[in-house]
C-alpha cells in the first residue's frame, strides 16, 4: 500500500477494548448481510427455475427456455413506428440486451410487416455475428422462446418471415387481449 500511495501507510488493528468490539460487530453485521443476500438470491433462482420449468411443460417444449425474447411494435397515430425487443435470461430480465428498432421500410402503419422487419433484422445480425466469430455473442445468441405481442396475424407474419429466411425457429407464442 505504501508503494501505491507514494508515502508510508500504517494500519492499526485494535486488539482489545471498545474499538475491537466495534470492529467485531462490523464484521458480524457484514457477514449477516452477505448471508441474507445470498439466501435471497438463491431463493429467487429457485422460483425462476420452477417458473421456467412450468412454462416448458405448458408449452410442450423439449428443453427449458434459457433465453426468451419478447417483441412489440409501437407507433404514434400510425407514424414513428418502432419495434421493441425485451430479453429474459434464465427467467430474469436482462436490460443490457433490450433493443429498439426503428422501422425503416414502411411509410404507414402495418404491424405485421413491421414485426417481420424487426425479426429479420434481429436474425440477420445474429447470423452475421456468428459468421464473424464475434465473442461474446449478443445477437448471435438465439432465443429458445419468442413471445410476440399480438394475435394470430402477427404470429403468422413472424413465422412466415423466419420460414422465408430458412431459419429453424424456436417455440413461438403470441399474446393477445382475448
């Protein structure tokens, strides 16, 4: 430490008395906080694992979905369309993987075509990442489960685009209001 600071550094560790008791209490409190944090984290992981297994069974999937991607299209009165991608890894939100896609090919509101554009751009970028051997992979990590906000039309549009691209797609579900 003296070498790093540029001057002599001396550490004094109390051996007895009030300061020693305070140091011991601080150390015990820190250990309790760490233990509570680790137990809470372990409990949350168990809950997530159970939920993912329940999801796997409900959707008749072969394996538990590790990466889930959810897609939605938003616009302001039919203009300024954007697609959103929200990612969950092992059941927990992963905000660093969230993405927003500006819709580039449409001039008017069309949720089906907008979803197709977003999905195509996402998969093309992932394929390019894999070809280039980029590590760590971002888009190159493909999802085990796709969740599309919309009904049968949106689901069909996404499936058709993946099929056109020759991609063996994962389990795909759509969420509709009814």
